[in-house]
C-alpha cells in the first residue's frame, strides 16, 4: 500500500469523525446542555476513579457541584447521573418516558458472562425479554410470595442455624448468615429435597463472590469498550474473569445439567424444574427459541445473584450495627418479646413489628449495597425539565448519593431506624416522603422481581436471631468499620466478615 493511499485513507477517516462530531454538536446545540465536568480533566478523573473503584465517590462530588442531574462526556459516550430519587422515579416510571429509558446499554458482563441477549436483567426491553421477565416473575411468585411454603423452607434453614449456634460462644456471623441464606437458595433452585451439601453451597458462594468482584460500573467502563483485556496476562481483569467463568460453569453444571438429569415433568421440585417445564410447553407450541437452554442458564445466574447478595450484605451490616449499638438490639428484642413471645417467628408478625421493619428499611438505605443499581439506556432523546438527555446516553441512578443527601435525610451517615417511624411508633406509609426517597430494588418495569422475597427473608433472619441470641463484641477481636465510606467497592458493598460473641437468650421467651 502506497503512502498516498494511506494518507487518503487517514484523511477520509478524520473527515468522517469530524462530521460525526459536528452532527452531535448541532444536536446538542438545539437543547440546553446538562451541567457537568468536561475536558481532559474530567476524563482523567473518571479513569482514575474507575481504576480505584470509587466512581461512586467521584459521582457524589459532581452531584454536590452540579446538581440533580450531571452529564459526563467520556470520549463519544454520554453518561448521565441522576442524583434525586424523585427524578429517577419520573425518568424510569412515568408513562411519558418509561418506554424511552428502560433499555440496557451493552455491557461486558451481559455479553461474556450471562449469555448475552438470553438474560432478563441485563438486556434491553424486547418482546422476548418481556415474556421471559413475566415468566421469571411467575416462577418467583410461586416460591417467593407463597408465604406458607416460603416460610417452611426458610425457617428450616434458620432453625438448623440456631441449633448449631446454641453450642457456640462466638461465631463468624457473616459466614453463618450467608450459609443459612445459601441453603434457601439451593432449595429454591433444586427443590426442597436438595441435600444442601457443602459442595453445592460452596458452588453458589463462589459464583456470588466472583460476580461481586468483577461486576460493578467501574470495571464496566474499562471492559465494555476493551473486552480483550480479559485475556491479557498480568491484569486483574483476566484473573477475575477466569474465576467468574469457572464459577459460572460450575453453577450451571450443578443446578442445570445435574438437575435436568432427574427432572420429571409434572413433578417439579424447584425453580429450575419450573423453567424446564415452561421450556417444554414452549417447544410443544413450536416456539423453541423463547426458552432455550441458554435462557434458563442466564435466569439461573440472575436468580442466584438476586437471591443472595443483597440479603447477605444487608444482614451482615445490620448485625454489625446492633452489636455496636446495644440500645437498638434491645429495642428489637423488646418488640420480639412483645409480639412473638413463645411462638415461632412467622411472616404473619411483620405487620405488628414496626421497629423491626424500620430497622430493615434503614439498613437498606444506610448500606446502599449497589451504588448505581443497574444502568439504563436512552433509546431516544428524553426531555428532563429544561434539559434533554441525548439518545444513546447511559443513565445511572446515583442511589449512593441519593440515600445520603443532607437536604433529604437527617444525619444521613447515622444509622437511625426511628426515622421510618411516625410520632405514634407506627411504620410510615409507602407514600411518605422518606419512603419515596428510598430506592433499593429499582423502579417500574426494571424493578427487582425478588423484592418481596428479599424483604421477607431479612425479616425472618432478624427476628429469629434476635429472639434466640444476644450479640456482642469480643475482647481483643476488632470489628469492621461500620461507615460505608470505608468499605471496599464491589458489585454489592458491605463491611466484610467479622467474628462476634453470642449468648443464648432466656428460655422464658
């Protein structure tokens, strides 16, 4: 190839990018620009934040400086941070906008880990995605909202846990809570007859840990445009990706292929069997593609993540806080004594235990496990007050910042369950401004289908453990820092493992 040919090719390429940039500039000139950082300094700060895994801290700084909506231009990609929950609700759930703002941007984790467009949570809203999501809801409803069956499964796991703890003076509480939760996940996926073997629970735990270690927005900003980095020796991306793929394949072997070997239509045992029956029904109707094997594998991965990470980290945080704040632990215990007494804990008690419910809401706010939730994507230009969000922009609900706004939360860095109680000690209603400012499980068509399931699990964990044990710090054994600002960034953030003392409560209760 001659130098002249190369020069002409470069000239054409430069002209092409100039035209693209000019067109984008003209489009943006038609509307008022969303405020935000710009220039090389912005890109440098963003890359530094991604490298340090603290983009949520940087985004909070920008929110303080620029306001409720902040635009960052990263090369050719607009990233828009929404820093007010009411604005998030408007963007993602108002009839006028929700069809434009609820797609997903292309992500590394979707394409290379959870089977691309076969997943539900990580793909854009298509006709197939909506059908699959509806099916996913129906399967989770069978297990998550069928109260009697759910209680039986979960209380069996919690009773096993409390029986083991009665023989101990100290425990790694985070590990014990995780194990109890994983037993339930195992039973939900494979059926109540599952043996909850240590090997299977380890398979679930390793997948959740590997997923949490790789999938958060900071890593996505690097891996999505440069996916080849997962193959570069010496980079942490490679080792984390290899670990995740290995853990995913082990999960699929244990809960798809092994379960499928003993599956009998009409004798469904768990979620995977339910999906296999739905698959057979679609195949009978000539619609084989709707629920092919990779779709079930993707739903298996998503169910495992949704069923474990938020619950485990929230409960780990809550019990650390009640160890550090004895008065909160005693308020919880007093309510357990008054409402539950000698009876076994049950979800029927929830409506009569406002302080416990307030503590759960507060830990979900205080911990804010996922700083940005899952990203949204604009399929067209979207009006937002005096601004216009450009088509193709990535939308991030900055809940890390929203849940700590000093103009909306009194002492936002303090754990205060009472903030969710009214003057009579009752739980404030769902339409109360504080409840409206809380956004943990998403909103609208992209909300987490397992929210009711997760909050039910949390309630049963709290009342069962508080009813049976007093928790306290061990002499000479340090506890993690409870301040979320000190926590290691991950897909789901928390204080990390800790060991504490336990003392059985009086048998009179």
